[in-house]
């Protein structure tokens, strides 16, 4: 793989604008190369006839050249006498006594083609100074965060002492220290100059939290350098360790969530969990920052060596020496801080087990397994074979003209269509994951998946193909259209197949054992629970993203309602039901359809209250208009004698909901239709290089949005297509639209993160200091 592609693949995607623009510098080098080749072309044509002779002479002459040495350390005396071969001079511009940006003076600008090389070094300086400023800023940020974590550790250590020994006072603390209750009272970071000096790390170098096998040596270090945390720090601290639950949310409305310490073990356990999460996320920041530093240094090395190769100069040595001596190459704050965090985490949260602690701090990347590819390919092949078998069976037995066709479509088809909706949605999500990865959209960070637990498109395809195989096997065994003439009923076991399939799906979803991607299943269940209790939980992106998916699965919820009615009150042995005649069923038919939209409505209200952003209020009105449209349209479709009044109401509400939803999809969720964009009517930044994809997606979204108006438009039946099949087709079109929406919605979110350099999640800390004048901390 070429370095340019490898460089782009290993970037922190949210920081991509802050990395060295390798491709831009490489394009300038290509211009230099083309210029040199163009000027050398006549010379090459003139000397074609003597190429062989000169080649032989050059090879012979090379035997008399001065030997350059077997190692880079050896230099002939003649090469060290003067600096005649010097190409560039690099210096740092002093701004108010502080080292500022770096500038490179190109000494060969008077040569032919020198303007191209001069441009190269100007762009190179711009890129280096950009990288350097960003790196300094991020290092300052992590140092401030390290100080805050140090305060949290002091409070946690004092809380541990208080919880384990509630009567400890004064001199008793010394005894506790002798017993091993030593405190991490030193800071994770100390004030030090950002310009590369190491003064601030002298104290850190002395105080090292290392594991020692010699108990006397450990005690000596404790006595000399460690001291227990002063318990009076707890007098200035409030704690917020109450888990986010519906009851806690209601309680926080009445009083503040920050409360005085009660010194309970549950309080200590919750505080430890929060600080553990904070340390893991903080260590991840340090790793990414270290990777950023290394990758950029490597990029500057690669581009300078490429410059030397093209121009036949020796400028890389001088420039790379400057890079090594700069803050980017010489500072070791991040490396030292990583070691300090590792030692602290191992000692305080891993019980001294370094392997266990580092396993948590450095989660392994997920490995691709060939058996997953084999299994989803096998299941997909079996599913396709079953589809062909079903089509052949229907044609051979002429089931479309059978007397029991209508009975089958009304009673059995809605049962199996539920699995079809789920499989189709999973296939669309698998496609989303594939293209998100291809275009480097950091979906795992956006959704908040734990590293190594997110499902790739292969895993999603495996689950969807497995479910489709089970459902299609049930369908092919359930194609009987005629009752048993002797019992005047269908076989009970056959009629219960859809119910068995539903039980299997629910059992796998809620299985507590570590089988079939438990972490992903529990993540989904947690998000669903948050959606159900929408106004009582803080709304995060996974929650409202899932709620949006549920709005496209309205027909699936109605199928679940039909399951309950059919197997609870219907006569499934004779394939008959009276669900459509029940007033309760009709009311629930409407309620079930508006539940997903209601969830999104209350989520918007919660965000409006918390964030005070009127956009969330407008979004809530959009969902409320959809609720009105779905309600009126469903009432209209259930009318036996349809009236013009209800038709006008249904058409008006559906039209308003369709237009507002379409506008919101394209302009707000996707960020498109920007009139002043550099890409006409799109947006400035696009992850897909082909602009036609965006125009096609906007048109498809508009067309598929109109599909749900088929009831209002009077399209109730289509030739050769049963009414229930038409409903399934319309529902499937909505799922396909949602799959398209998913990709561009997350692309827009990713680009927002890139624009704000937002690569980390904020982790709430348990302790809040309440000093009136916080100068001592």
C-alpha cells in the first residue's frame, strides 16, 4: 500500500483537517518532476545514439568515486569541509521572545524551475506550522484534564479512607498509610513550559507508581514520597453518582443532582466506575495524540525524501533535523503522561495486575473471521435457493388462483412479513456500515460503541441471512392452502410456526448469556428502553437515531399487534380472525402507529428544554404533524363509506407532513441544498466523490416519501397484487428510504465532528469542588 493511502487510513478522522496535507505537497512535487522531465527531453533525444557507450563509461567511472561508507556515521573528509551543497535554511520566527512559526529559506530559487521548489517549501512550512499549533493546543488540553483527574483521584482516595475507616482522624491517617492506604496525592501533570522544557516533570520522575516485589523498598518509597490524602478535601466536594434512571430524573427536577457525600460503599463504587471510565477515555486521547505526532513526523520524512529523490538535492537532512528539534519531535509530555496514567490505573483500579489494567486501557482491535464470511455466504445461498423453491412451488401448484389465497394473505402473510421488514432493515444497515467504512465515516465513535464490539457489515449480513433462512424455511413449510377435509382445519403445528419463529427471535435478543454478540444486543435493548422512557432520559444520538428507525417500522409494530390478536383471539387452526371488526383493535392500530413518532416528539421536547435550541422545537412540530397525518389517514382508510371531509383532512395533513419531513431530511439532517456551497446545491464538504449520488439521493427521498400517501391517493389495489402485499411493498419502500437517509445523516454528523475536531466523548466526573476561591488547587 502506498504511504498516502496508509496515511489517510490511520488518521484520526475527526482531525483530518489538522494533519499534514500529504497529497497537496505530493502534487507540487509532481509539478517539479514534470518540469524537469520536460526540460531534459531534448537532451535525451539528442544523445540516444550514444546511450550504450556512455552507460558503459559511467559504470567504469563509478569504480573511481570516493567510497561513501557502510554506515551513515562515516563521512569522508571532503564532504565535511564546507556547506556548498546546502539547499535550505530553516529558522523559527521569534514572537515576543517566544518561539513561533518556522520558516524555510530556499537558497536555489534563482535556478531554472526554482519557483516550483520555492512554492513547495512555502506550503511545507504552512503544513508544519499548522500541525505544530494543533499539537501544542491538544497537549495543553490534556494537561489541564490531567490536573482535573488528579483532583478527582485525591477526592476518591480520601473517600476510600473515609468509607473503610469512618472514625479515622488526625494522626490515625499515618497508621493507615503504613497499612497500605497510601494516596495518590501527586498530580498526574504539573505546570511546565509547553516549549519542550522538562522542568515540570522532575517531580513526576521522582514519584513513580510502580509495583515492587520488595516490601521494604515499597514502604521506603511510601514513607519518603507518598502521603495519605487529606480528609478535609471532602469538606469542599459534592458528588454526583446517582445513576440516570427515570426516578432519578424526576428527583433532579425537584432538587439538584449534586448532593453531599454520605460515605456509603455504593457511593464509593459508583464514583470508582465513573473515574475508571474517565481514565480509559483520557488514555485513549493520549494514544490518539501520540499517533497524531508520529504519523505527521513520518509524513514529513516521506515527503522530504521524495523531494530529494526528484530534485537530486539533499534538503531532507536539514529539514528533518528541524522537525526533530521542534516541539513536535522533542516533547515527551504525552509519552510520560501515558506511563503515569498506566501506573495509576494499574495500582488503583486493577489491583496491581498490569496485564489486566493494560487490557482495559488498550482494547484490541476486532479481528475479521473467515468463518463469518463463509456462514453468511452459506446462509445467503440457502435463502436464495428457498426463494426459488417457493416461486417454483407457487407456480407448479397454481397457488395464486387457489380458493384459499385470500385467506392465506389475510391471516398468514402479515405474520411472515414481520421478519421480512426486519431482514430488509438489517440489509440496509449492513450496506450503511460497508459504505461508512469505505468513506471513513467514524460510525462507531458517533454511536458510542465500545472499541472492538461494533458489528461490521459481515456480522450484520450473517444475522440477517440467518433470520431470512429461518423465515423462508417457515414459509415453504406453510404453503398449504386447503384444510384437512377430515378435521376441517389446518395442522396445528404448521400454523404455530410463525409464533415459534417470533419466540426464537425474542429469546435470542434478550438472551443473557454471552452468545450472538451480547454487547451489541444489550446496547440495542438499552437504547430501546431509553426510547420507551424518552422524556426521562438524556437524549443521545443513538437514542434518537434508533427512534427514527422505529418510525420506518410502523407496519412491523402493526404486525406484532396482529400476532397478539390472531393467536390470542383468532381461530388460527381455521385461519380466521375478527381483528378488523374489533373497535379496540382499530384504536390500537392507530396508537401503535403513532408511538414511534410520539417518542421522537418527546425527545425533541427534552432537548429543547435542556439545550434551549429552537430547532428542536421545530423538529418536534414536524413529528407532531406526522402524528396527525398518520391518525387521520388511518381513520380514513378504515371508513367503510369514505367522506370527502376526511379525504380533504387526510390529504392536507399528509401533504404538510410530507413536505416538512422531506425538507428537514435534505436541508437539516443531510445539510444539503446549500445555495452558496462550492458544490452547487449540496454542501462544501462531501465524503462521496461523485456528486450525482447526492442529487439521486435527494430525488429518491422525495419520491419514496410520497409512497405513504398511496391510501390518500386512492391506490388501494394493484392488478395481480393483494391488498396486504401492497401494504408490505409500501412499508418496504419506507425502510429502503430510511436506509438511504441513514448514510447521509451520519455523514453529516461526521463532517460536523470533523469541523469541530470532536474526536472524544465527554465523561461525567463524580466529584465537584466547591471552593469559593479555588487558588490552591
